[in-house]
């Protein structure tokens, strides 16, 4: 291939080639070079392109990563990865701006932290073969990535994600494995706003929006149940809201096989206390009615802008081992909610499992009846 008499030689560097061009020709050459697979060979090559304003306009972040570095978020200069601590913050050697240090695991480049806790951390990532799509990759905590229990938990979650398959209301799995010294689980990345952040930002959500969220989460939980699992971790932090499609459920870290949940007992109780069904706290059997309870508590939070129980009330219930189980001020808690909707939520969160809805279809039916009568 030729351009104005210049021969593109495989293996030549952009620095050498630019010497034969006027500055006005260099951008076109850079595009052609990238298309031919001719990459900047040295740090100085990257630096020259950046100073010419070409590097940041044309290059995909992956191009910098595979060359062993990344661009500073502020000054846009190329920073070499060698010697830096991945998945931590580091300062740009040129402008002193803090930057997150990316890491390669398998063919994923983890470049932005999305959240995490004691069981692991999740990062936004590129895949080397899918340039125009993001992924979410979960890895173990840095200080505990060789912990046998955490490794087993992540592998169990990966097995669950695989078994769940795809569904329009859950975030599905992509890949799992052990590469580059890391156990990892890659899933779809859904761009949106976490439900807890939405509640913090807006306070009470409109009833129509809440019911729309409820219907999608019921569909997600019914799918999970039909695949033989209980989700067991319904909380606003595990719900993503998108402008186009609505609610998505994710994070399957404490999912249990339905049969196993029938015999769950022990000293360690998993889940968020604000949304946890009382039978889990008392060591009782869990079923679809337990999931319905947790969803009801989340929906109350969205409607009221606060959790149903305060921290003080939760402590009192735990002290009594949930035997007196129902606080008497339900009417005052629900007074700002349309009565027909309050009745559905109230039935979902009955303290006695036998008095709740027993399946997801019945809850869905009542929500649809409410929608038809109200909107």
C-alpha cells in the first residue's frame, strides 16, 4: 500500500514515518497506520502523537493498554504500567493527577471500580476482542484473593450465574475462570442508576415507577426460582435502573438451591437485615414467600424514601427473635401510600410466612389489577 510515495513497511514505527510527512498529513497517516496494525513502538512515539493532538482523538483505550500503559485522565500523557500497582490509585508523573491503574485478567482490562465489599470487588472492563462494549468483572479482595472460602464462594456464584442463563430482567454471565493469578467472574455491564442511589437522589419514587420496578423484579425472581434457586439478597443495592428498560437484578453471591434453602440453619445469617425475611433470622425454612417478603420491603423503601424498620426496631426484633414479630403501627407507616397499593405491600411483608403471597404470579396479578385501576 502506498500514500504520496511513502511506503508503509511492516514493523516500522510511526516516529520514523512521520519524519517524511508534513504535520497536516500526519493524522491521515496515523489512521492508516492503525488500520495496518503498525503501532507506536516506544513511549516517545506515544508522546509525540499526544502532543500533536492525534493520540487522544483516534486511539481506543485498549490500544494504550496493549502497548503497556494508559492515558492520564487530565493531561492525556501516556503512563507506563510497569512498576505500578494495578486496581489502585496512582499519580500521574507529569501532572500529579490521581488515576486508577488498570489490570489485565484473561482478555479483560479492568479500568474502573464499580463497587465491592468483603466478598469481592466489581470493575468496569473492556474485552480485547469486543472494543465497543463494556463488561463487569468481579474479582476477590486484594488482600484475600487466595482465601479458599472466598474462592469457593466465587466459584459457586459463577456456577449459579451459568445455570440461570439469560433473562431480560437479570444481568447475565459472560465468562468465569482463573487467569493471570486471579479468580474472576465476568457479566454483562448495564449502564444505569442503582436503586439505592436513585432513592437517595429523589426520595420517594412515583407509584407508577415503583410498580413497574416491582413487575420486572418479580419476573426476574420467578425466573431464578424456576431454575431451582432462591435469590436471597433482594435490596436496592442489587437493582440497576435503566432509562430504556427499567429494573435489572444482579449479584448472585448468596443464591441458594431451593432444596438447600429448605434446610438452611446455622450461626451465620447472610443478607441485609432491613430486607431479610424473619424466618432466616430464626432458622426457619425459606421459599418463594421469603423472596416476596424481601421484595415487599424494598418496594416500601422506594415508596416511603426510607426502610420499613429503623435500626432501633430491627434490634428489638432481633432481641425477641422475631416472636412478637409485627409492629402495631403499620397504618402510620403506610399512610402516604395509595390504600390499594399499601394492601399489596402489607400482604407481601406479613411476618407470618403463611399469611403472605405464596407465589410470584399472585403478586404480579394484584399489581396489574392496581395499575389497571389507577392509571
